[in-house]
């Protein structure tokens, strides 16, 4: 199924509420990426860690707000996230989870009820879907959407600020835009600091350590036209890279693109 | 005297009030460019036209707000501009005037008291000094300032929207900036729509009809480093180019860089 095709979530498209979407996911009716589901609602990257690693990770996010903008942090052991949505059960409401043990992928699963521990802390990190929706609403065309691909992502030579066991390169997503759209996209995404905010780089990829745009480290390469600039945003894959490097005993994340759907409206994230 | 050197205006530097600066100018003590005089205050491009051409010019500005952001328009025959400053006398408060007859430069003068006609209308148009001050205050370095030059300006292939007798190409100013400063400069200048606002182009000059950055049409060429993007803003020279093309019987402008100093604070122009 393509990234933005209809999916069997009830009332899919703009009319699905966050709760309806989560209930369909909880029932196992949707186990894939969530792009295009309830497109007006904020979706989040999910990281779940034992309390022993959670302090370091919280400081890591605080020091690197562009790649790791925190939308919510749970109480240890709590599987609800009241500030993000009514009756969220973070053990069951993500379509697909990845279980990592000492930095190695150990399993993929559609719930983590049996794994859940009383000291686990959930982090929900803003996702570019929110600002992409604002760009699309403004009339812009996004190449990875029109080419029906995953956005292209790259490791850069920009180091994140370390915290405890967490460190590593900033990962960026790239969207090619013409100059006028680049300027407009900077204006629009500046209004959304909680979902990566303004770009971190535009133009020459080599200046941030990217040697070949045609070979992304994650996602798919997209066409960059002669009259376009590559525009780079800090990416929510950055903390995942830091997690794999830190090799905590256990860590749960969402599977790529299969995000937590919240009750928050994207528009309400705008800072002005 | 260099562009940002001290000048003999009383209380020069940030401490000069607009009225003090205008009084020194009115006494003939300062007849040159005003960059760096009362740097926290808004300065304006000045265009004075007979009422017969003023309607067309007002529509031209309204249709082209990026190059021609109107700060004030006087009543016909009035030489005060109360919304911009106390006791402004537009016949005497610009350091150097240019008198144009049918599009040809006819005279330069330090006042236009003897020329003044009862049907003349004054237009004051925002100037990039205001947003440059905001960029400098943010800690940015501007190449034309560090190289002690006039900013580089270029005619482009972007057409302005015509109105009556007025038409012509958009003129842009160019400042080379590194990518991170480009992004920040777009954020900052977006807050100042009354002084040209966000850039109109970044990157490849050929896409807007500029063949050689080293050969500006106005001002001085500046160094562009390998890790910099040329960033282009709509420029207040645009209406002057349209005026020369329209060839009204008479037209008064300020001499390049010798602007009207107002009582308005640059900060108060910020839209948020």
C-alpha cells in the first residue's frame, strides 16, 4: 500500500478522530505507516526506555531540540499520555513496534503489553508529518509525496550535543524546493518548533557532510531538479541513531512511519 | 567619508533622536548618506510627484509591496508627514535631493523649498537599513558593511506589476550569507514586511536573470565565499527605475543612501 493511499481506519481521511484511529490500530486493523491517516492531527515518534536510561535521554532531547522536539514524557510505568490524547495506551496504540536489545533489532510486534515493565518511560517526539501538512495546505508540492516515496534522510557531519550514554550525528530529511518555496517553507516551518522547526541547512550538501544526495542513509532518493535547492530539516531518526549507538539493554520504538496518532491538531502546534 | 563612519550630526550614533538628526540636516550640516545615523530609527526612500502622476504611483506601490512598501503618503501639497515624525519638513529634511525632469537627472540640491508646488505628493518607502539593523543586532555580519561598500543591486527578469505609466523590472539587493544565517535572515526579515520583508530569491542568480554577480547594476560588487548563498531582497531602487522609465514631467527623489530619518523605531516595524 502506498504511503498516502486510503487505509481501512474507520472514517479515514481528515474526518477520523485521533481516538477512532487509535482504536482501529488497537484492534489490529492497521499495522503499517500512518502518513495520511487523520492528517490534521499531530503524530509522534515513540521511544520507550527503562528509567535507568531515561534521564540521559531526556537531557539528550533537551540539548538537541531541533532533531528531538519533545511533545510528551510519561511518568515511569504509566502507559497513558493524557496531554496527547484521551485514553492513549502506549502499549497498544502504535501500529508497529520495534524491540531493540543492546542496540540490535530483536523483534517487530503490534503490541508490547506482555513486555511492559513498571519502570518504563515513554518519550513522544514531534514528527515532520505535522509541518509537511502545513506545507501541503499552503499549496506546496513535496517531491517524495508526488513520487510516492519515503522522504530521503542522511547522516550529517553535524554532531548532536551528547548527554550521558547518548550521542551521534544529526540525521536530516531533505526536500527539494524552488527558491520561492524554500523561503516560504522556512517561514512556515519556523512556526512549528515542536516538529523540528526551521531547516538546519539549505544548498550545498557537502557543507554538512553529505556526499551524494542520490544515496540517502534512510528512506528513498528523490529527484532534485536544476532550479531547486535541497532543503534539510533535522529529523526524528536522529534519536534512533543515538539509541542504537548507546545500546541500552532494552528500548522500544515505533517502526519507521508507523507513528502514534494523538488528539492534538497540527494547527495548534503553530507558535504564532 | 565611509558609509558607516561617524558623521557630524549632533549626538550621532544610537543616541541621536530623529528630530535632532533632521534639524542638523535642515541646517545643512549633513548632506550625504544616512547609514549609521540614528541606526535604531526607520529611514525612508523618498519619492515626490505631482498629483497627476501620484495616483498611478500609489497603485504601483500597492501592487508591488515587496519592492515598494509604503510607510506614508502625504496629502497633496502638504510638506509635513505627521505619522513619521514631529515637524518633518519634506522640503528640507532630506540630506540630498535629486530633481528629475522627464526621466533625466536635472539637479542635485539640499532643499526643494523654491521648487515646491501645491499639488506635490510625497511617498515614503521602507528601506533595507531597518532590516539590516535587525540582522546586525542578531549578531550577523553583512559583507557590504565589513567591506565598507554600498550594497550590490541588480535588475532582474522579475517584472513588477504595472500601474498606469509605471512599470519595469524588480531591482534586488544581494547579501551573501552562509546557509544557517540565510535561514535566520529569512526568519528575521519576514517580521519586517514594511521594509521589503523576506527575500525574493536565494541561490542561483541566473534563475532571476542576473548573469554576473560581480557586475551589479547599482552599488558595489562584494565578495561571495564558496560556502555562502547569494540572498536577494526586493529593493527600493525598483520604484526609481520605474520613475525613470515613466518619465513624468518632474519628480524629486532622495539621492542614493541619503534618506529621510523618521521618529519611528525599527523594532516597532516588526510584525510579531
